[in-house]
C-alpha cells in the first residue's frame, strides 16, 4: 500500500499565491496590450490624416507665424515619437503609457489640421483675392464684363482649392494652374490699356476705399474711353 504524501499546507499556500500573482501579471500585461492595440486601431484614420497634412507643411510654411510653425513642429514630432514608443513598449507600464499617447493622437492631428488650413487659406487669399475683387468691379464696365466674369470664376476655383487639404501634390499643381490663369487675366487687362494706376483705382473701388487722390489723369482717361466715369463714386 502506497504511503501517503504529507503536504505542508504553508508551502502549498505559497505555491498557489505565486501562481495567482503570475496569472495576475499575465492578465495585466494582456489588458495593457489589448488597450494599446485598441488605441492604435482607433487612431489609424488620424495617422493617415497626419500623412496627408504633412505634405502641406512646405506649401504653407511661409504663411504661418512663428508660434504656429513651432506648434506644427511639436505636433509632427509628437506623432513620430508615438510610433517609436510603441515599438519599444514591452511591459505593463510602457504599454499603458503607449495606449495613452496613442489616444491623444486624434486631438493632436485636429490641431495640425487647423494650422494647415489657416496657412493654406492665407496663401490662397494672398495669391487670388485681389483678382476676385478686381473682377467684381470690371464686371460693371461693358467692355471688361467678360474679363471680370473670368476673374470671379477664378476666385471661386481658388476658394474651392483652399477648402481642401487632401492631396498636397495635386493641390500644388492646381495652385500653379490657377496662378497661370490669374496672370493671363492680368495680361488681358493690360492689353486693354489698364496700367498700374488704373488697377490701383479699381481695387480701391472694390474695397470701397477710393478717393479723389486715386482718380489720376490716367484713370480718368481710361474710364472716359469706356464711358464708365459715371459708374463709380469716390469719397473725399
């Protein structure tokens, strides 16, 4: 008959406690890993958006003030650091930290989006807004009505371009096309005898800031030739 094995209850308890602690560690690690994975999946669209926005940094860098530029650099740097941190996360603490960092990505990308939109709009406005204002005035003169309509159509295209930040390379190409079209309309206006003084006057009219000082002999002659003198009012 086999002899009964005498287990030490204390040793058995210690063994069980050790196994329980190991299981708790495995579960904590698994929970942290699951949290990091969920955070990464939920941030996939934000990360893809960051890649799109990063392409616009060169296009708008000259149209952001220094504070905005610094903020852009911080945000882009933060998103890159998240990827590096994730690759090094191996224990419970670093995995939870990684999950927390990843969960902040969507908000950071939203901030970057706002900065890029501000810079892109500023670039579009500087390049094309004057042409749009000029078109509104030229449309009031019979001889230049068609040209004015072309200028107004151009600013509508520019506004549409300024509202989209999807493809930086394509946006840059469209910007160049618009710039060429804008310069072509300026050439057409010059062919109609409108020198710098006339253009300045027309822009002042568009901004409701024209005064008698803007009405030079050149301006008066150009308007008179087109029977347009009485179409405009200027302030004293």
